[in-house]
DNA sequence: CTGAAAGCGCTTACAG
DNA sequence: CTGAAAGCGCTTACAG
């Protein structure tokens, strides 16, 4: 079926020039409506498909966006970022763009090796999905194509970022616990691991402050080491009545741990998560959590990176996408 | 940093022609070693990056592969295909290729609407990941770029396919159950839903036949409707001693259901799954299952589609990738 | 070993 | 309203 029909073939067929065909097919001015219609009809009849490569060369744009995800966020039990990528990829199509995924291996990250899509000039811009090492940020910052951080940020550089509202999400979730009568509330998450964990912690802390509840360092519990690998979570000797976990997966682990120790959730202890991912409903009882608006995260990123491509000096700073609390049965009123 | 350095810039810098630069950078014959080294040094110094778009236009290749996944396989609790895509995408880079993901919406599938990457000539070939409707297969079959089915096949068309060894996997798993003393073994999976479910069923059936165990129709249990949506699984009145489930997620549901009815797994009833995905270890007890060799599935697909691109009439037929049984604690000896 | 010429398929700026 | 010319950056086939 229709091997390699070009504008020239259509032009020859009707006896016009390729210029006219190009104008007609792209709805540009300067072709009579009648001729335009005829060209379009013939094009479709001949099974014409644009050669976007030729267009790309002419315009100096690839119509591709590179989406970079550090390998450590793509383990068998973490599909959130892959899903975000999926949304981005789907959303980009509406703009005639495509998303090319690059999983950044830990060794490349260490060695500050830029992805092949960069050296191949395969993309017009990059979305970095997930916290990445500082040195790597620096080299990405130095390259020419525009870049955007997604789901994290770094204050020492002036790169635009799209993040979900970790701070207010955790703040409101903690407020909710307090309204349910809790005052002994722990936070689970290693504060130096990612900016998300840090911001969620600060939201939790703000809620405590507003309610004049003292922060207890022994109730701020590490969940992962500096490589991002999960630790065995240590339940404090003096049990709080509620745990604010920095993500659903960790909430799932906390619930398992507590149940293993004989506690009933939420009767003996309440647990909340963050993300509303698969772990929220795998946990029994299902978790009260914060739903990140993934579609909007994707849409906002797409619009930001595309406008940075079309208008190189565009700056957005940090764009925050709101989440919402999903109420389920992991919290008891006391 | 280095905006748009071209071969011409390098050529001008040294005072040679672009032809020589091209030959040097691509390690082609016809440049003295000395000059080649000098050109490479200058290129790297100037921060030269190839313009693959120009190369693509010249060669008529995009160096992209389209990976199409039907939307219904990408729900929040199904990440298997996304992971396969990730493997493919990673593996393609070693060949200078990239994978462009296209999620085929159910409406496009219905309307037999080909993906935009097709009309945009964005890819040199397609990998169809996951069972797709017959009419859609027909239209994909009719297009010019080579296509490959991954993880399913269709015998009425002559399209190459890479599949995991569903038949022998289920066969060996059932043999194992029988060796553990089971003779009352049910199969869970809707036989007309996908070729995988069908083949796994036939492997199970072959094992029964070999052991002279009669197939009981009431022990072949539906798990999904014709749209692929999960049904509430009906546990038969007369309980078998073991369930062979067509995938881990369904095994997880079966275990939940049985436990909800008061049965202990594996003491009262054994359950096995297939895939060794996240559900295998989320299920308590962890599932004995068949691990699909995802990396090899990806590698084989990559090699197949690339050789179909370079040698258009290459045919492979159906390539089967072996799996292996993972023994865990969901099976009891009786 | 080195380079001038042609061409991949498109689009833009300009001329008629 | 229509088209001839130029050019995007590369590579191949050919000539020297």
C-alpha cells in the first residue's frame, strides 16, 4: 500500500507545483478553495502521508520531547512515573509532539553521562521526571535545549518545575487527623531523600504548629536510605495514634508492620498515605490519602515545555498542581 | 552552549570538506587516520552533535519504532505492558533506535483509526503489544511499515509474533501441582478473551490429559467479560484442591475471595498464578507462578522488528520465549 | 586520501 | 492565485 507518496507525486498527478500542494495540505493562504479541495482529495486517495522528517529538517524542530526518569523510580513496585510518562506521551500527541522515554541508569547518572537522545538531537526539550542528583542537574542545566523538572525541584538552579502540591496536601491531611481527635501524630519519611518528602513533612509540621502540638523527633521516622532503598521501618516504642506516611507504598508497609505487631488499623492506630496509587487500595483497610492530579501534572508540563521551546526565554518558576484528599477507612475518630 | 554546530562548521574550522568530516565521524574509509583523529577531536571540542534528522531524511529511516498498547491494558493496576515498553525502549537505544509509545484508545480501536505516528511517518515499524481486535489487526496488516505482535498472536494473519511460552508454562505448573498430590484442579480464565489465556488453559488441559484426569467444565471459571473487565469470580460449590489462575492478578483475587469465605491458603486450597508480577508477592501467601522473561521478550522483539526493517521480507512466524516456575508458598502437598 | 555535486522531501520568501 | 528557487544537514556515488 502506497509506498512513499510525496508531494511531488500529488503535484504531478494534478499538474501543479509542490509549493501549491504544500500550501493546500497545510491550509496556508494562496490556493483557491477549489484547488485546495481537489489536492486534499487526491492526497487522501493516493494515501499520502507527510514526511515529518523533511519538515523537521526544514524547521529545525524534531517534534519530540525527551522524558527522563531515573532508573531507581522504575522498580517493579513503582509504576507512578511510568504512568505519568504515559499521560505525557498521550497528551503530547494533541500538539503533534511525541514523548521519547529515557530511563537514566544509576551509572549514567553517577558518571554524568547525558542521554543518547541529547547527542542524537532527537528531541526539542527535556522533562526530567523525578529527583535527580545535583551534579546531573548541573550538566542538564548547561545544555542548550530547554528542560523542565517534573515532580521535584531544586532551588539552587533556576530551572522551571511542575510539582504537585505536597505541602498543602500533607498540611490538610494532618489537619484532618487532628479534627478526628488525633494529637500524637508521627511522620514517616526520610527528610533528605527527596524534595517531595521534605515538603510533605513541612506541611505536616505546619499543621502541628498551628494546633500547638510539639514536633517529636522520635516520631519522625526514616523510611529509606540515601540511595532511596526502603529500610525496615522502626515503629517507635511509644506508639502515636496516627502515622502520616509520605507515600502510599510506605503507608502499606507501615500498616503491614503494625498489623504484624498485633495492632488493628484504624482501631488501635490510624495511617494515612499520599499519592492514591495502587497501594492505597491494596492496603487493608484502604488508605485515606491525597490524590495527585496526574493528568493535570502531565498537561501542565506539556504546555510549559512547549512554550519554552517556541519562546526560548520563557520562565515559569515553580508551578504547583493541586491534589485532593480521598477519604477511606484507615483513619479512626478518637 | 554550542548552538547548532554542523559538519560545515567543523570543516571550515580545519579547512576540509564536509564529506571528509562525515567520513571521519562515521569511521568510513577514505580519511587518513591522522586527519580523522583531528576531526574527531575538534568535533568533540566544539560540542558537535549529529543531526539525526538530516541523516534520517537522507536514509529514509526515522530510527524510531512505534509501540502500540491498547488502552485497556494500561489501567492503574496493570503495569506489565508499560514495563515491557520500558524494556523495549531501553533495549532499542543500543541499536540507535528509540521507541515511541502510542496508547491505542478503545474508541480509535473501534473506529479503526490508525495512530498518528503512522500518518506522520514517525516510525520505521510497529510493535503491537497486547491482543487487539481483529478488524484492527486487518488494517495494521495492510500498512506498509513492518509490524510485529508481542505477547499475542493471530493465526488468521501471517504477522510475526513474539510470545511467552504460555502453553508449556501452564503445562509444567499443572504438572507440579499433580506431583504435589492434587487431582482436583480448576482453571480460572475466560478462554475467549485472549490467546494467552487460551494457551495457558491448553497447557493445563494437556497436563490433565497426560495424567488421565478428566476436565470438568464447571472447574473452568470465567474471570472477565468480553471487554476484558474482571468479573466477580465464582468459586464452584464443590471446591477443587487447587486453582490454576491465568495470571497473578486473578490469583490474587481468587485468594482474597477464598480467604473471605474462610479458607486458608494453601492448607485448604492451593493457588498458582502466572506472570510473576507485583501481585505474586502482594498476595499472602506469596504465589507460586511462572516468570515471564520480560527482558528476553523485549530483546527478541527488538531484533525481529529491526531485521524486518532492514530486510523487508523477513518472516519469523511465532517466536516463543521460555519462562520459568517460581516456587513460593501458595501450594501445599497433599 | 580528498572533495564537488546531487538529492532526501519539505517550506518559506519572493516574484509574477 | 500560482510557482521557481533556495536551503535545512547530512551521505553516497563518483571524479580526481
